[in-house]
C-alpha cells in the first residue's frame, strides 16, 4: 500500500508558534489556554475533528455499535464541548469529563441536569480516579499527549473497572513519535511503544480532512483486563 502524504494540521502549526509559552504551563492550564484561544482553529472548541461535518458518519454508526457490544454506560473523557455527541441519542447512561473546568461548567449548564441522564465532571485523565462505566470513550485525546502521559492515561483507564476502551488510532500509521503535551500527531496504538493487540472492533470515521489523507483515522475498541 503506498504511503500516505499527511499534511500538517492547524493544531500542529499553531502549537509550534506558542510552544515556548505553552510548555511552561501545567497540563490543565495548558489545555485551558488552548481552548480559550481556539488554538486548534476550529468551529468546535474541541477541534476540527469534533465539528458536525467531521462526525456525521460517526454519529450514525455509534449507537448500533454500542448496542452490539452491550454497552449500558459511558465515560467520555475528554468530553470537550460535547457538541457533536449532544446530537446523538446514545441510549445509555453518560458521564462526560474534561480537564478544562470552563468546558465542564458550560456542558453542565447546556446539556446536564437531573432529567438529562448526563453528568459532567472536571478531572485529569492521567491521574484522577475515574467513575465506573462499561465503556471509556477517549476520542482525539491521546494524539495530544506525550508518551509518558499516554501511558499514565491508559493505566488509569485500565484501573477504572471499565469493560472496554474506545479510542482514536490511525490504522495505517507506521511509527509513533513523542510530542509535548498539547501538540498533535497521529498515534497507532498497535505500534511501539504501546504495542496493543489488534482491536476487538473498529469504527472507521471516514475522515475527510486533508482531502482524505487521514482516512485511516478510526476508533478502536479494546477489552480491558483489569476489571
């Protein structure tokens, strides 16, 4: 299969311009700055991948996917601005969490409340205890974290008691590289240093960004051993 030409994305370009300032900030403040300044240059605060056009296919296939795997509760971390997922009738109990308090407060105001079936929490995926759920959804997150913090996040998810992890992976990406937290690059979780087995199931997102250069972007479903 010919190697894909991968154009640089706005998240990479804009992080590079502010790298010196951003790398002085703790993790939570770093992502707060990214959200507040719209560093990822998107219509959604969560980035280009969370715009409605980018999630059209995913929104249509996610509910039957959850039903097929018997998922009755979800922890969505990071939940970001909850924009695209607010358009989906998931049919399950939902908890969304994010490291950016302003996003959590806005989500709770707009989408939460006792009658919504949803709850929003502020937490750091790399270190804070996670609420119990059947499935941890971790979309478009690990691509922004350093190797060390990816490993911390994965360990935290494994210890949460969840049955499954559904997370972003680029199926045809060959070699993972390390970054500063808050930057962006592709991650293939089946490649070193992560070396996860092939996922149990895959949702290919049909990503149109870069004129199809990222068409291998997917959500992989992995069973979690520590339950």
